[in-house]
């Protein structure tokens, strides 16, 4: 092989290595590495040690040994018994590989103790850990696939399009912190022409909140068919949630009925952030009253209120994941900032985009900590 061929082979090898490194690190960001050792490590330690019964020693070697022990036990008891045994064997092989204890007894009777590295034990330890990691990764992929199906099913429960409501326009969006979220909103036209409008937030987020949201969706559909008045809808949903779960399974909700011809809005609120109504002249009103979320106790009572959405008015409904979203410094987006953004003039679509853009700028690269929904309804200025 001549020099030119050698140089060409070297370039090809370098190019292949460069493509592999680029593919292997695709999507990697510096902040992801920082999060790996800061936030993720702290969360992992909290999950692994949350069942520890013994208090942590104040300081020193005893504190270090306590943490090592509870992390090892936390890792072990999160595995199945068979994988737990494999994990223990891998750790034992690692110890034997690092501390290769050799005790030699010479003919003279003198005992010679030495330590050294044993590559065989280390290889066995790494092989066992990689095998265990592969098993856990396969389980994670299966769960992820199931969550993706659940996410698609949940997306089917949310409105894909807005109803054709003369004189009104609606913009909406939904974001989840995990694959499955607990927020819910819907708007549907009843046979008599009224619009049933609701926004809800199930406790927590993730699969449990998603299941609670699905139960609420089914119950709300039945409740609206039986009696669409706000007190009756909330009463039926509250009874269902109380029978379904415990006090950890609760849900806040704002539910309203809109008469499009007059703009009359009858509503009831149960522990949900108050929607913001911006009048055409810029005045801001909040709709709602204090109260417990649904699911706490069966004997909750609900009162309805009413307001008229005049031409040019805009109603903004949201869940608490929006104003309580935090940035990298831990500061929240804030209810006051949300009201200021709503107070500025614009169409429902413009206000919707303005709020989302401001929230994205506030959050930056910070991961979403909670689900949030945003629905903006506006009445045309020329409607009568």
C-alpha cells in the first residue's frame, strides 16, 4: 500500500469515526450533562433512599457507610429477586476483582497476604452488570411503548378541533410533563346550541393522573347528557371520584355553559385557578370562588354564578402548571404576569401565542415540571 492509499484509508477511518461519534451523541446538550449529575442524581438518591427507616448519622465515616448501604439496598430491592441476586453477584465479583486477596502459606509456615487486580473477576462483574442493564432497559422500553399508547389514547380524549360557534373564536393548547398527563379540557356544542366548556387538573401527573383524567372524561360526558347545569355536573363527577379513589385522587375543575346568542355564561369552580375575563375596555375580572377540589368528600356543595361575555371580551382558562412553571433559578411564571399578558389587546389566537411565547422564554431549557392547559375564548366585536 502506497502513501496515497494509506492517507485515503486514514481519512475514511477518521470520517467513519466522526460519523459514529456524531450519531452517538446526537441531541446531547451541555445542560443535559449538568442535569445528569445535579438534578437527576439527587432525584435518584431520593427515590432509592425514601424507604430507609434508620436516621442518617451526623457526619464522618458512619454517614458515608450509611449512604452506601441504603443506596445498595435501595437498588437491590427495586429489582426482582432473580435480578437482585445477579446484582449482588456482580458487586461481589467487582470486589474480588479489585481486591484480589491471595493468601500463600510457605513451607516455613509464614503466611504471605497480597492484594492485586484480577481481570477475570472484573470482566465477569462488568458482563453481569451489562446483562442486568439490558434486562432493565428492555423493561423500560416496554413501559415506554405502553405509555406511548396511553398518550395516544389520552390525546383522543382532548378536542382536536374547535366547534363552529357563530360570533366566537377559540384557541387552545396542552402540554404534559410526562408521557401521560392529568390535565383535561373540552368544549362541545349541546343540542340546544349552548357550549359546554371545561378545564380540569387531576392531582399529580403521570399515569395515575392520566387514569383519573380518563375517568373524569367519561363521567363528564354522561353528566352533561343527563343535566348540563354546572352544579349537577360537578356533583356527579365528585361522587364518582369519591367512589373511585382515596383523598389522593382529586381533581380541580372549572365548568361553564355559554349561550352564544347572548354571551351569558353560567359557571361553577371547584378548587381550580380562576379564569381571567378581559373586558373590551381592558378591565380584568376573575371568575370563580374558593372551594375544595372534587374527590375530597362526597358532601361537597356547588353554587353556580353567571356573567355575560360582551362583544370584544376574551376569556382565558388555564391550569396551575402555567403560572407555577419555574425557570432555572426556581422563579415561577406567576399569576400576575399571566394577567398582564391577558390585559394586552389582541385576538384569542394572538393572546394564546403571546402567553405561550412568554412562558417558553421564562422556562428556557428548564424541563416542564407540571402539565398545563390553556384555552382562550373570545367574542367577536361585531357579534350581537
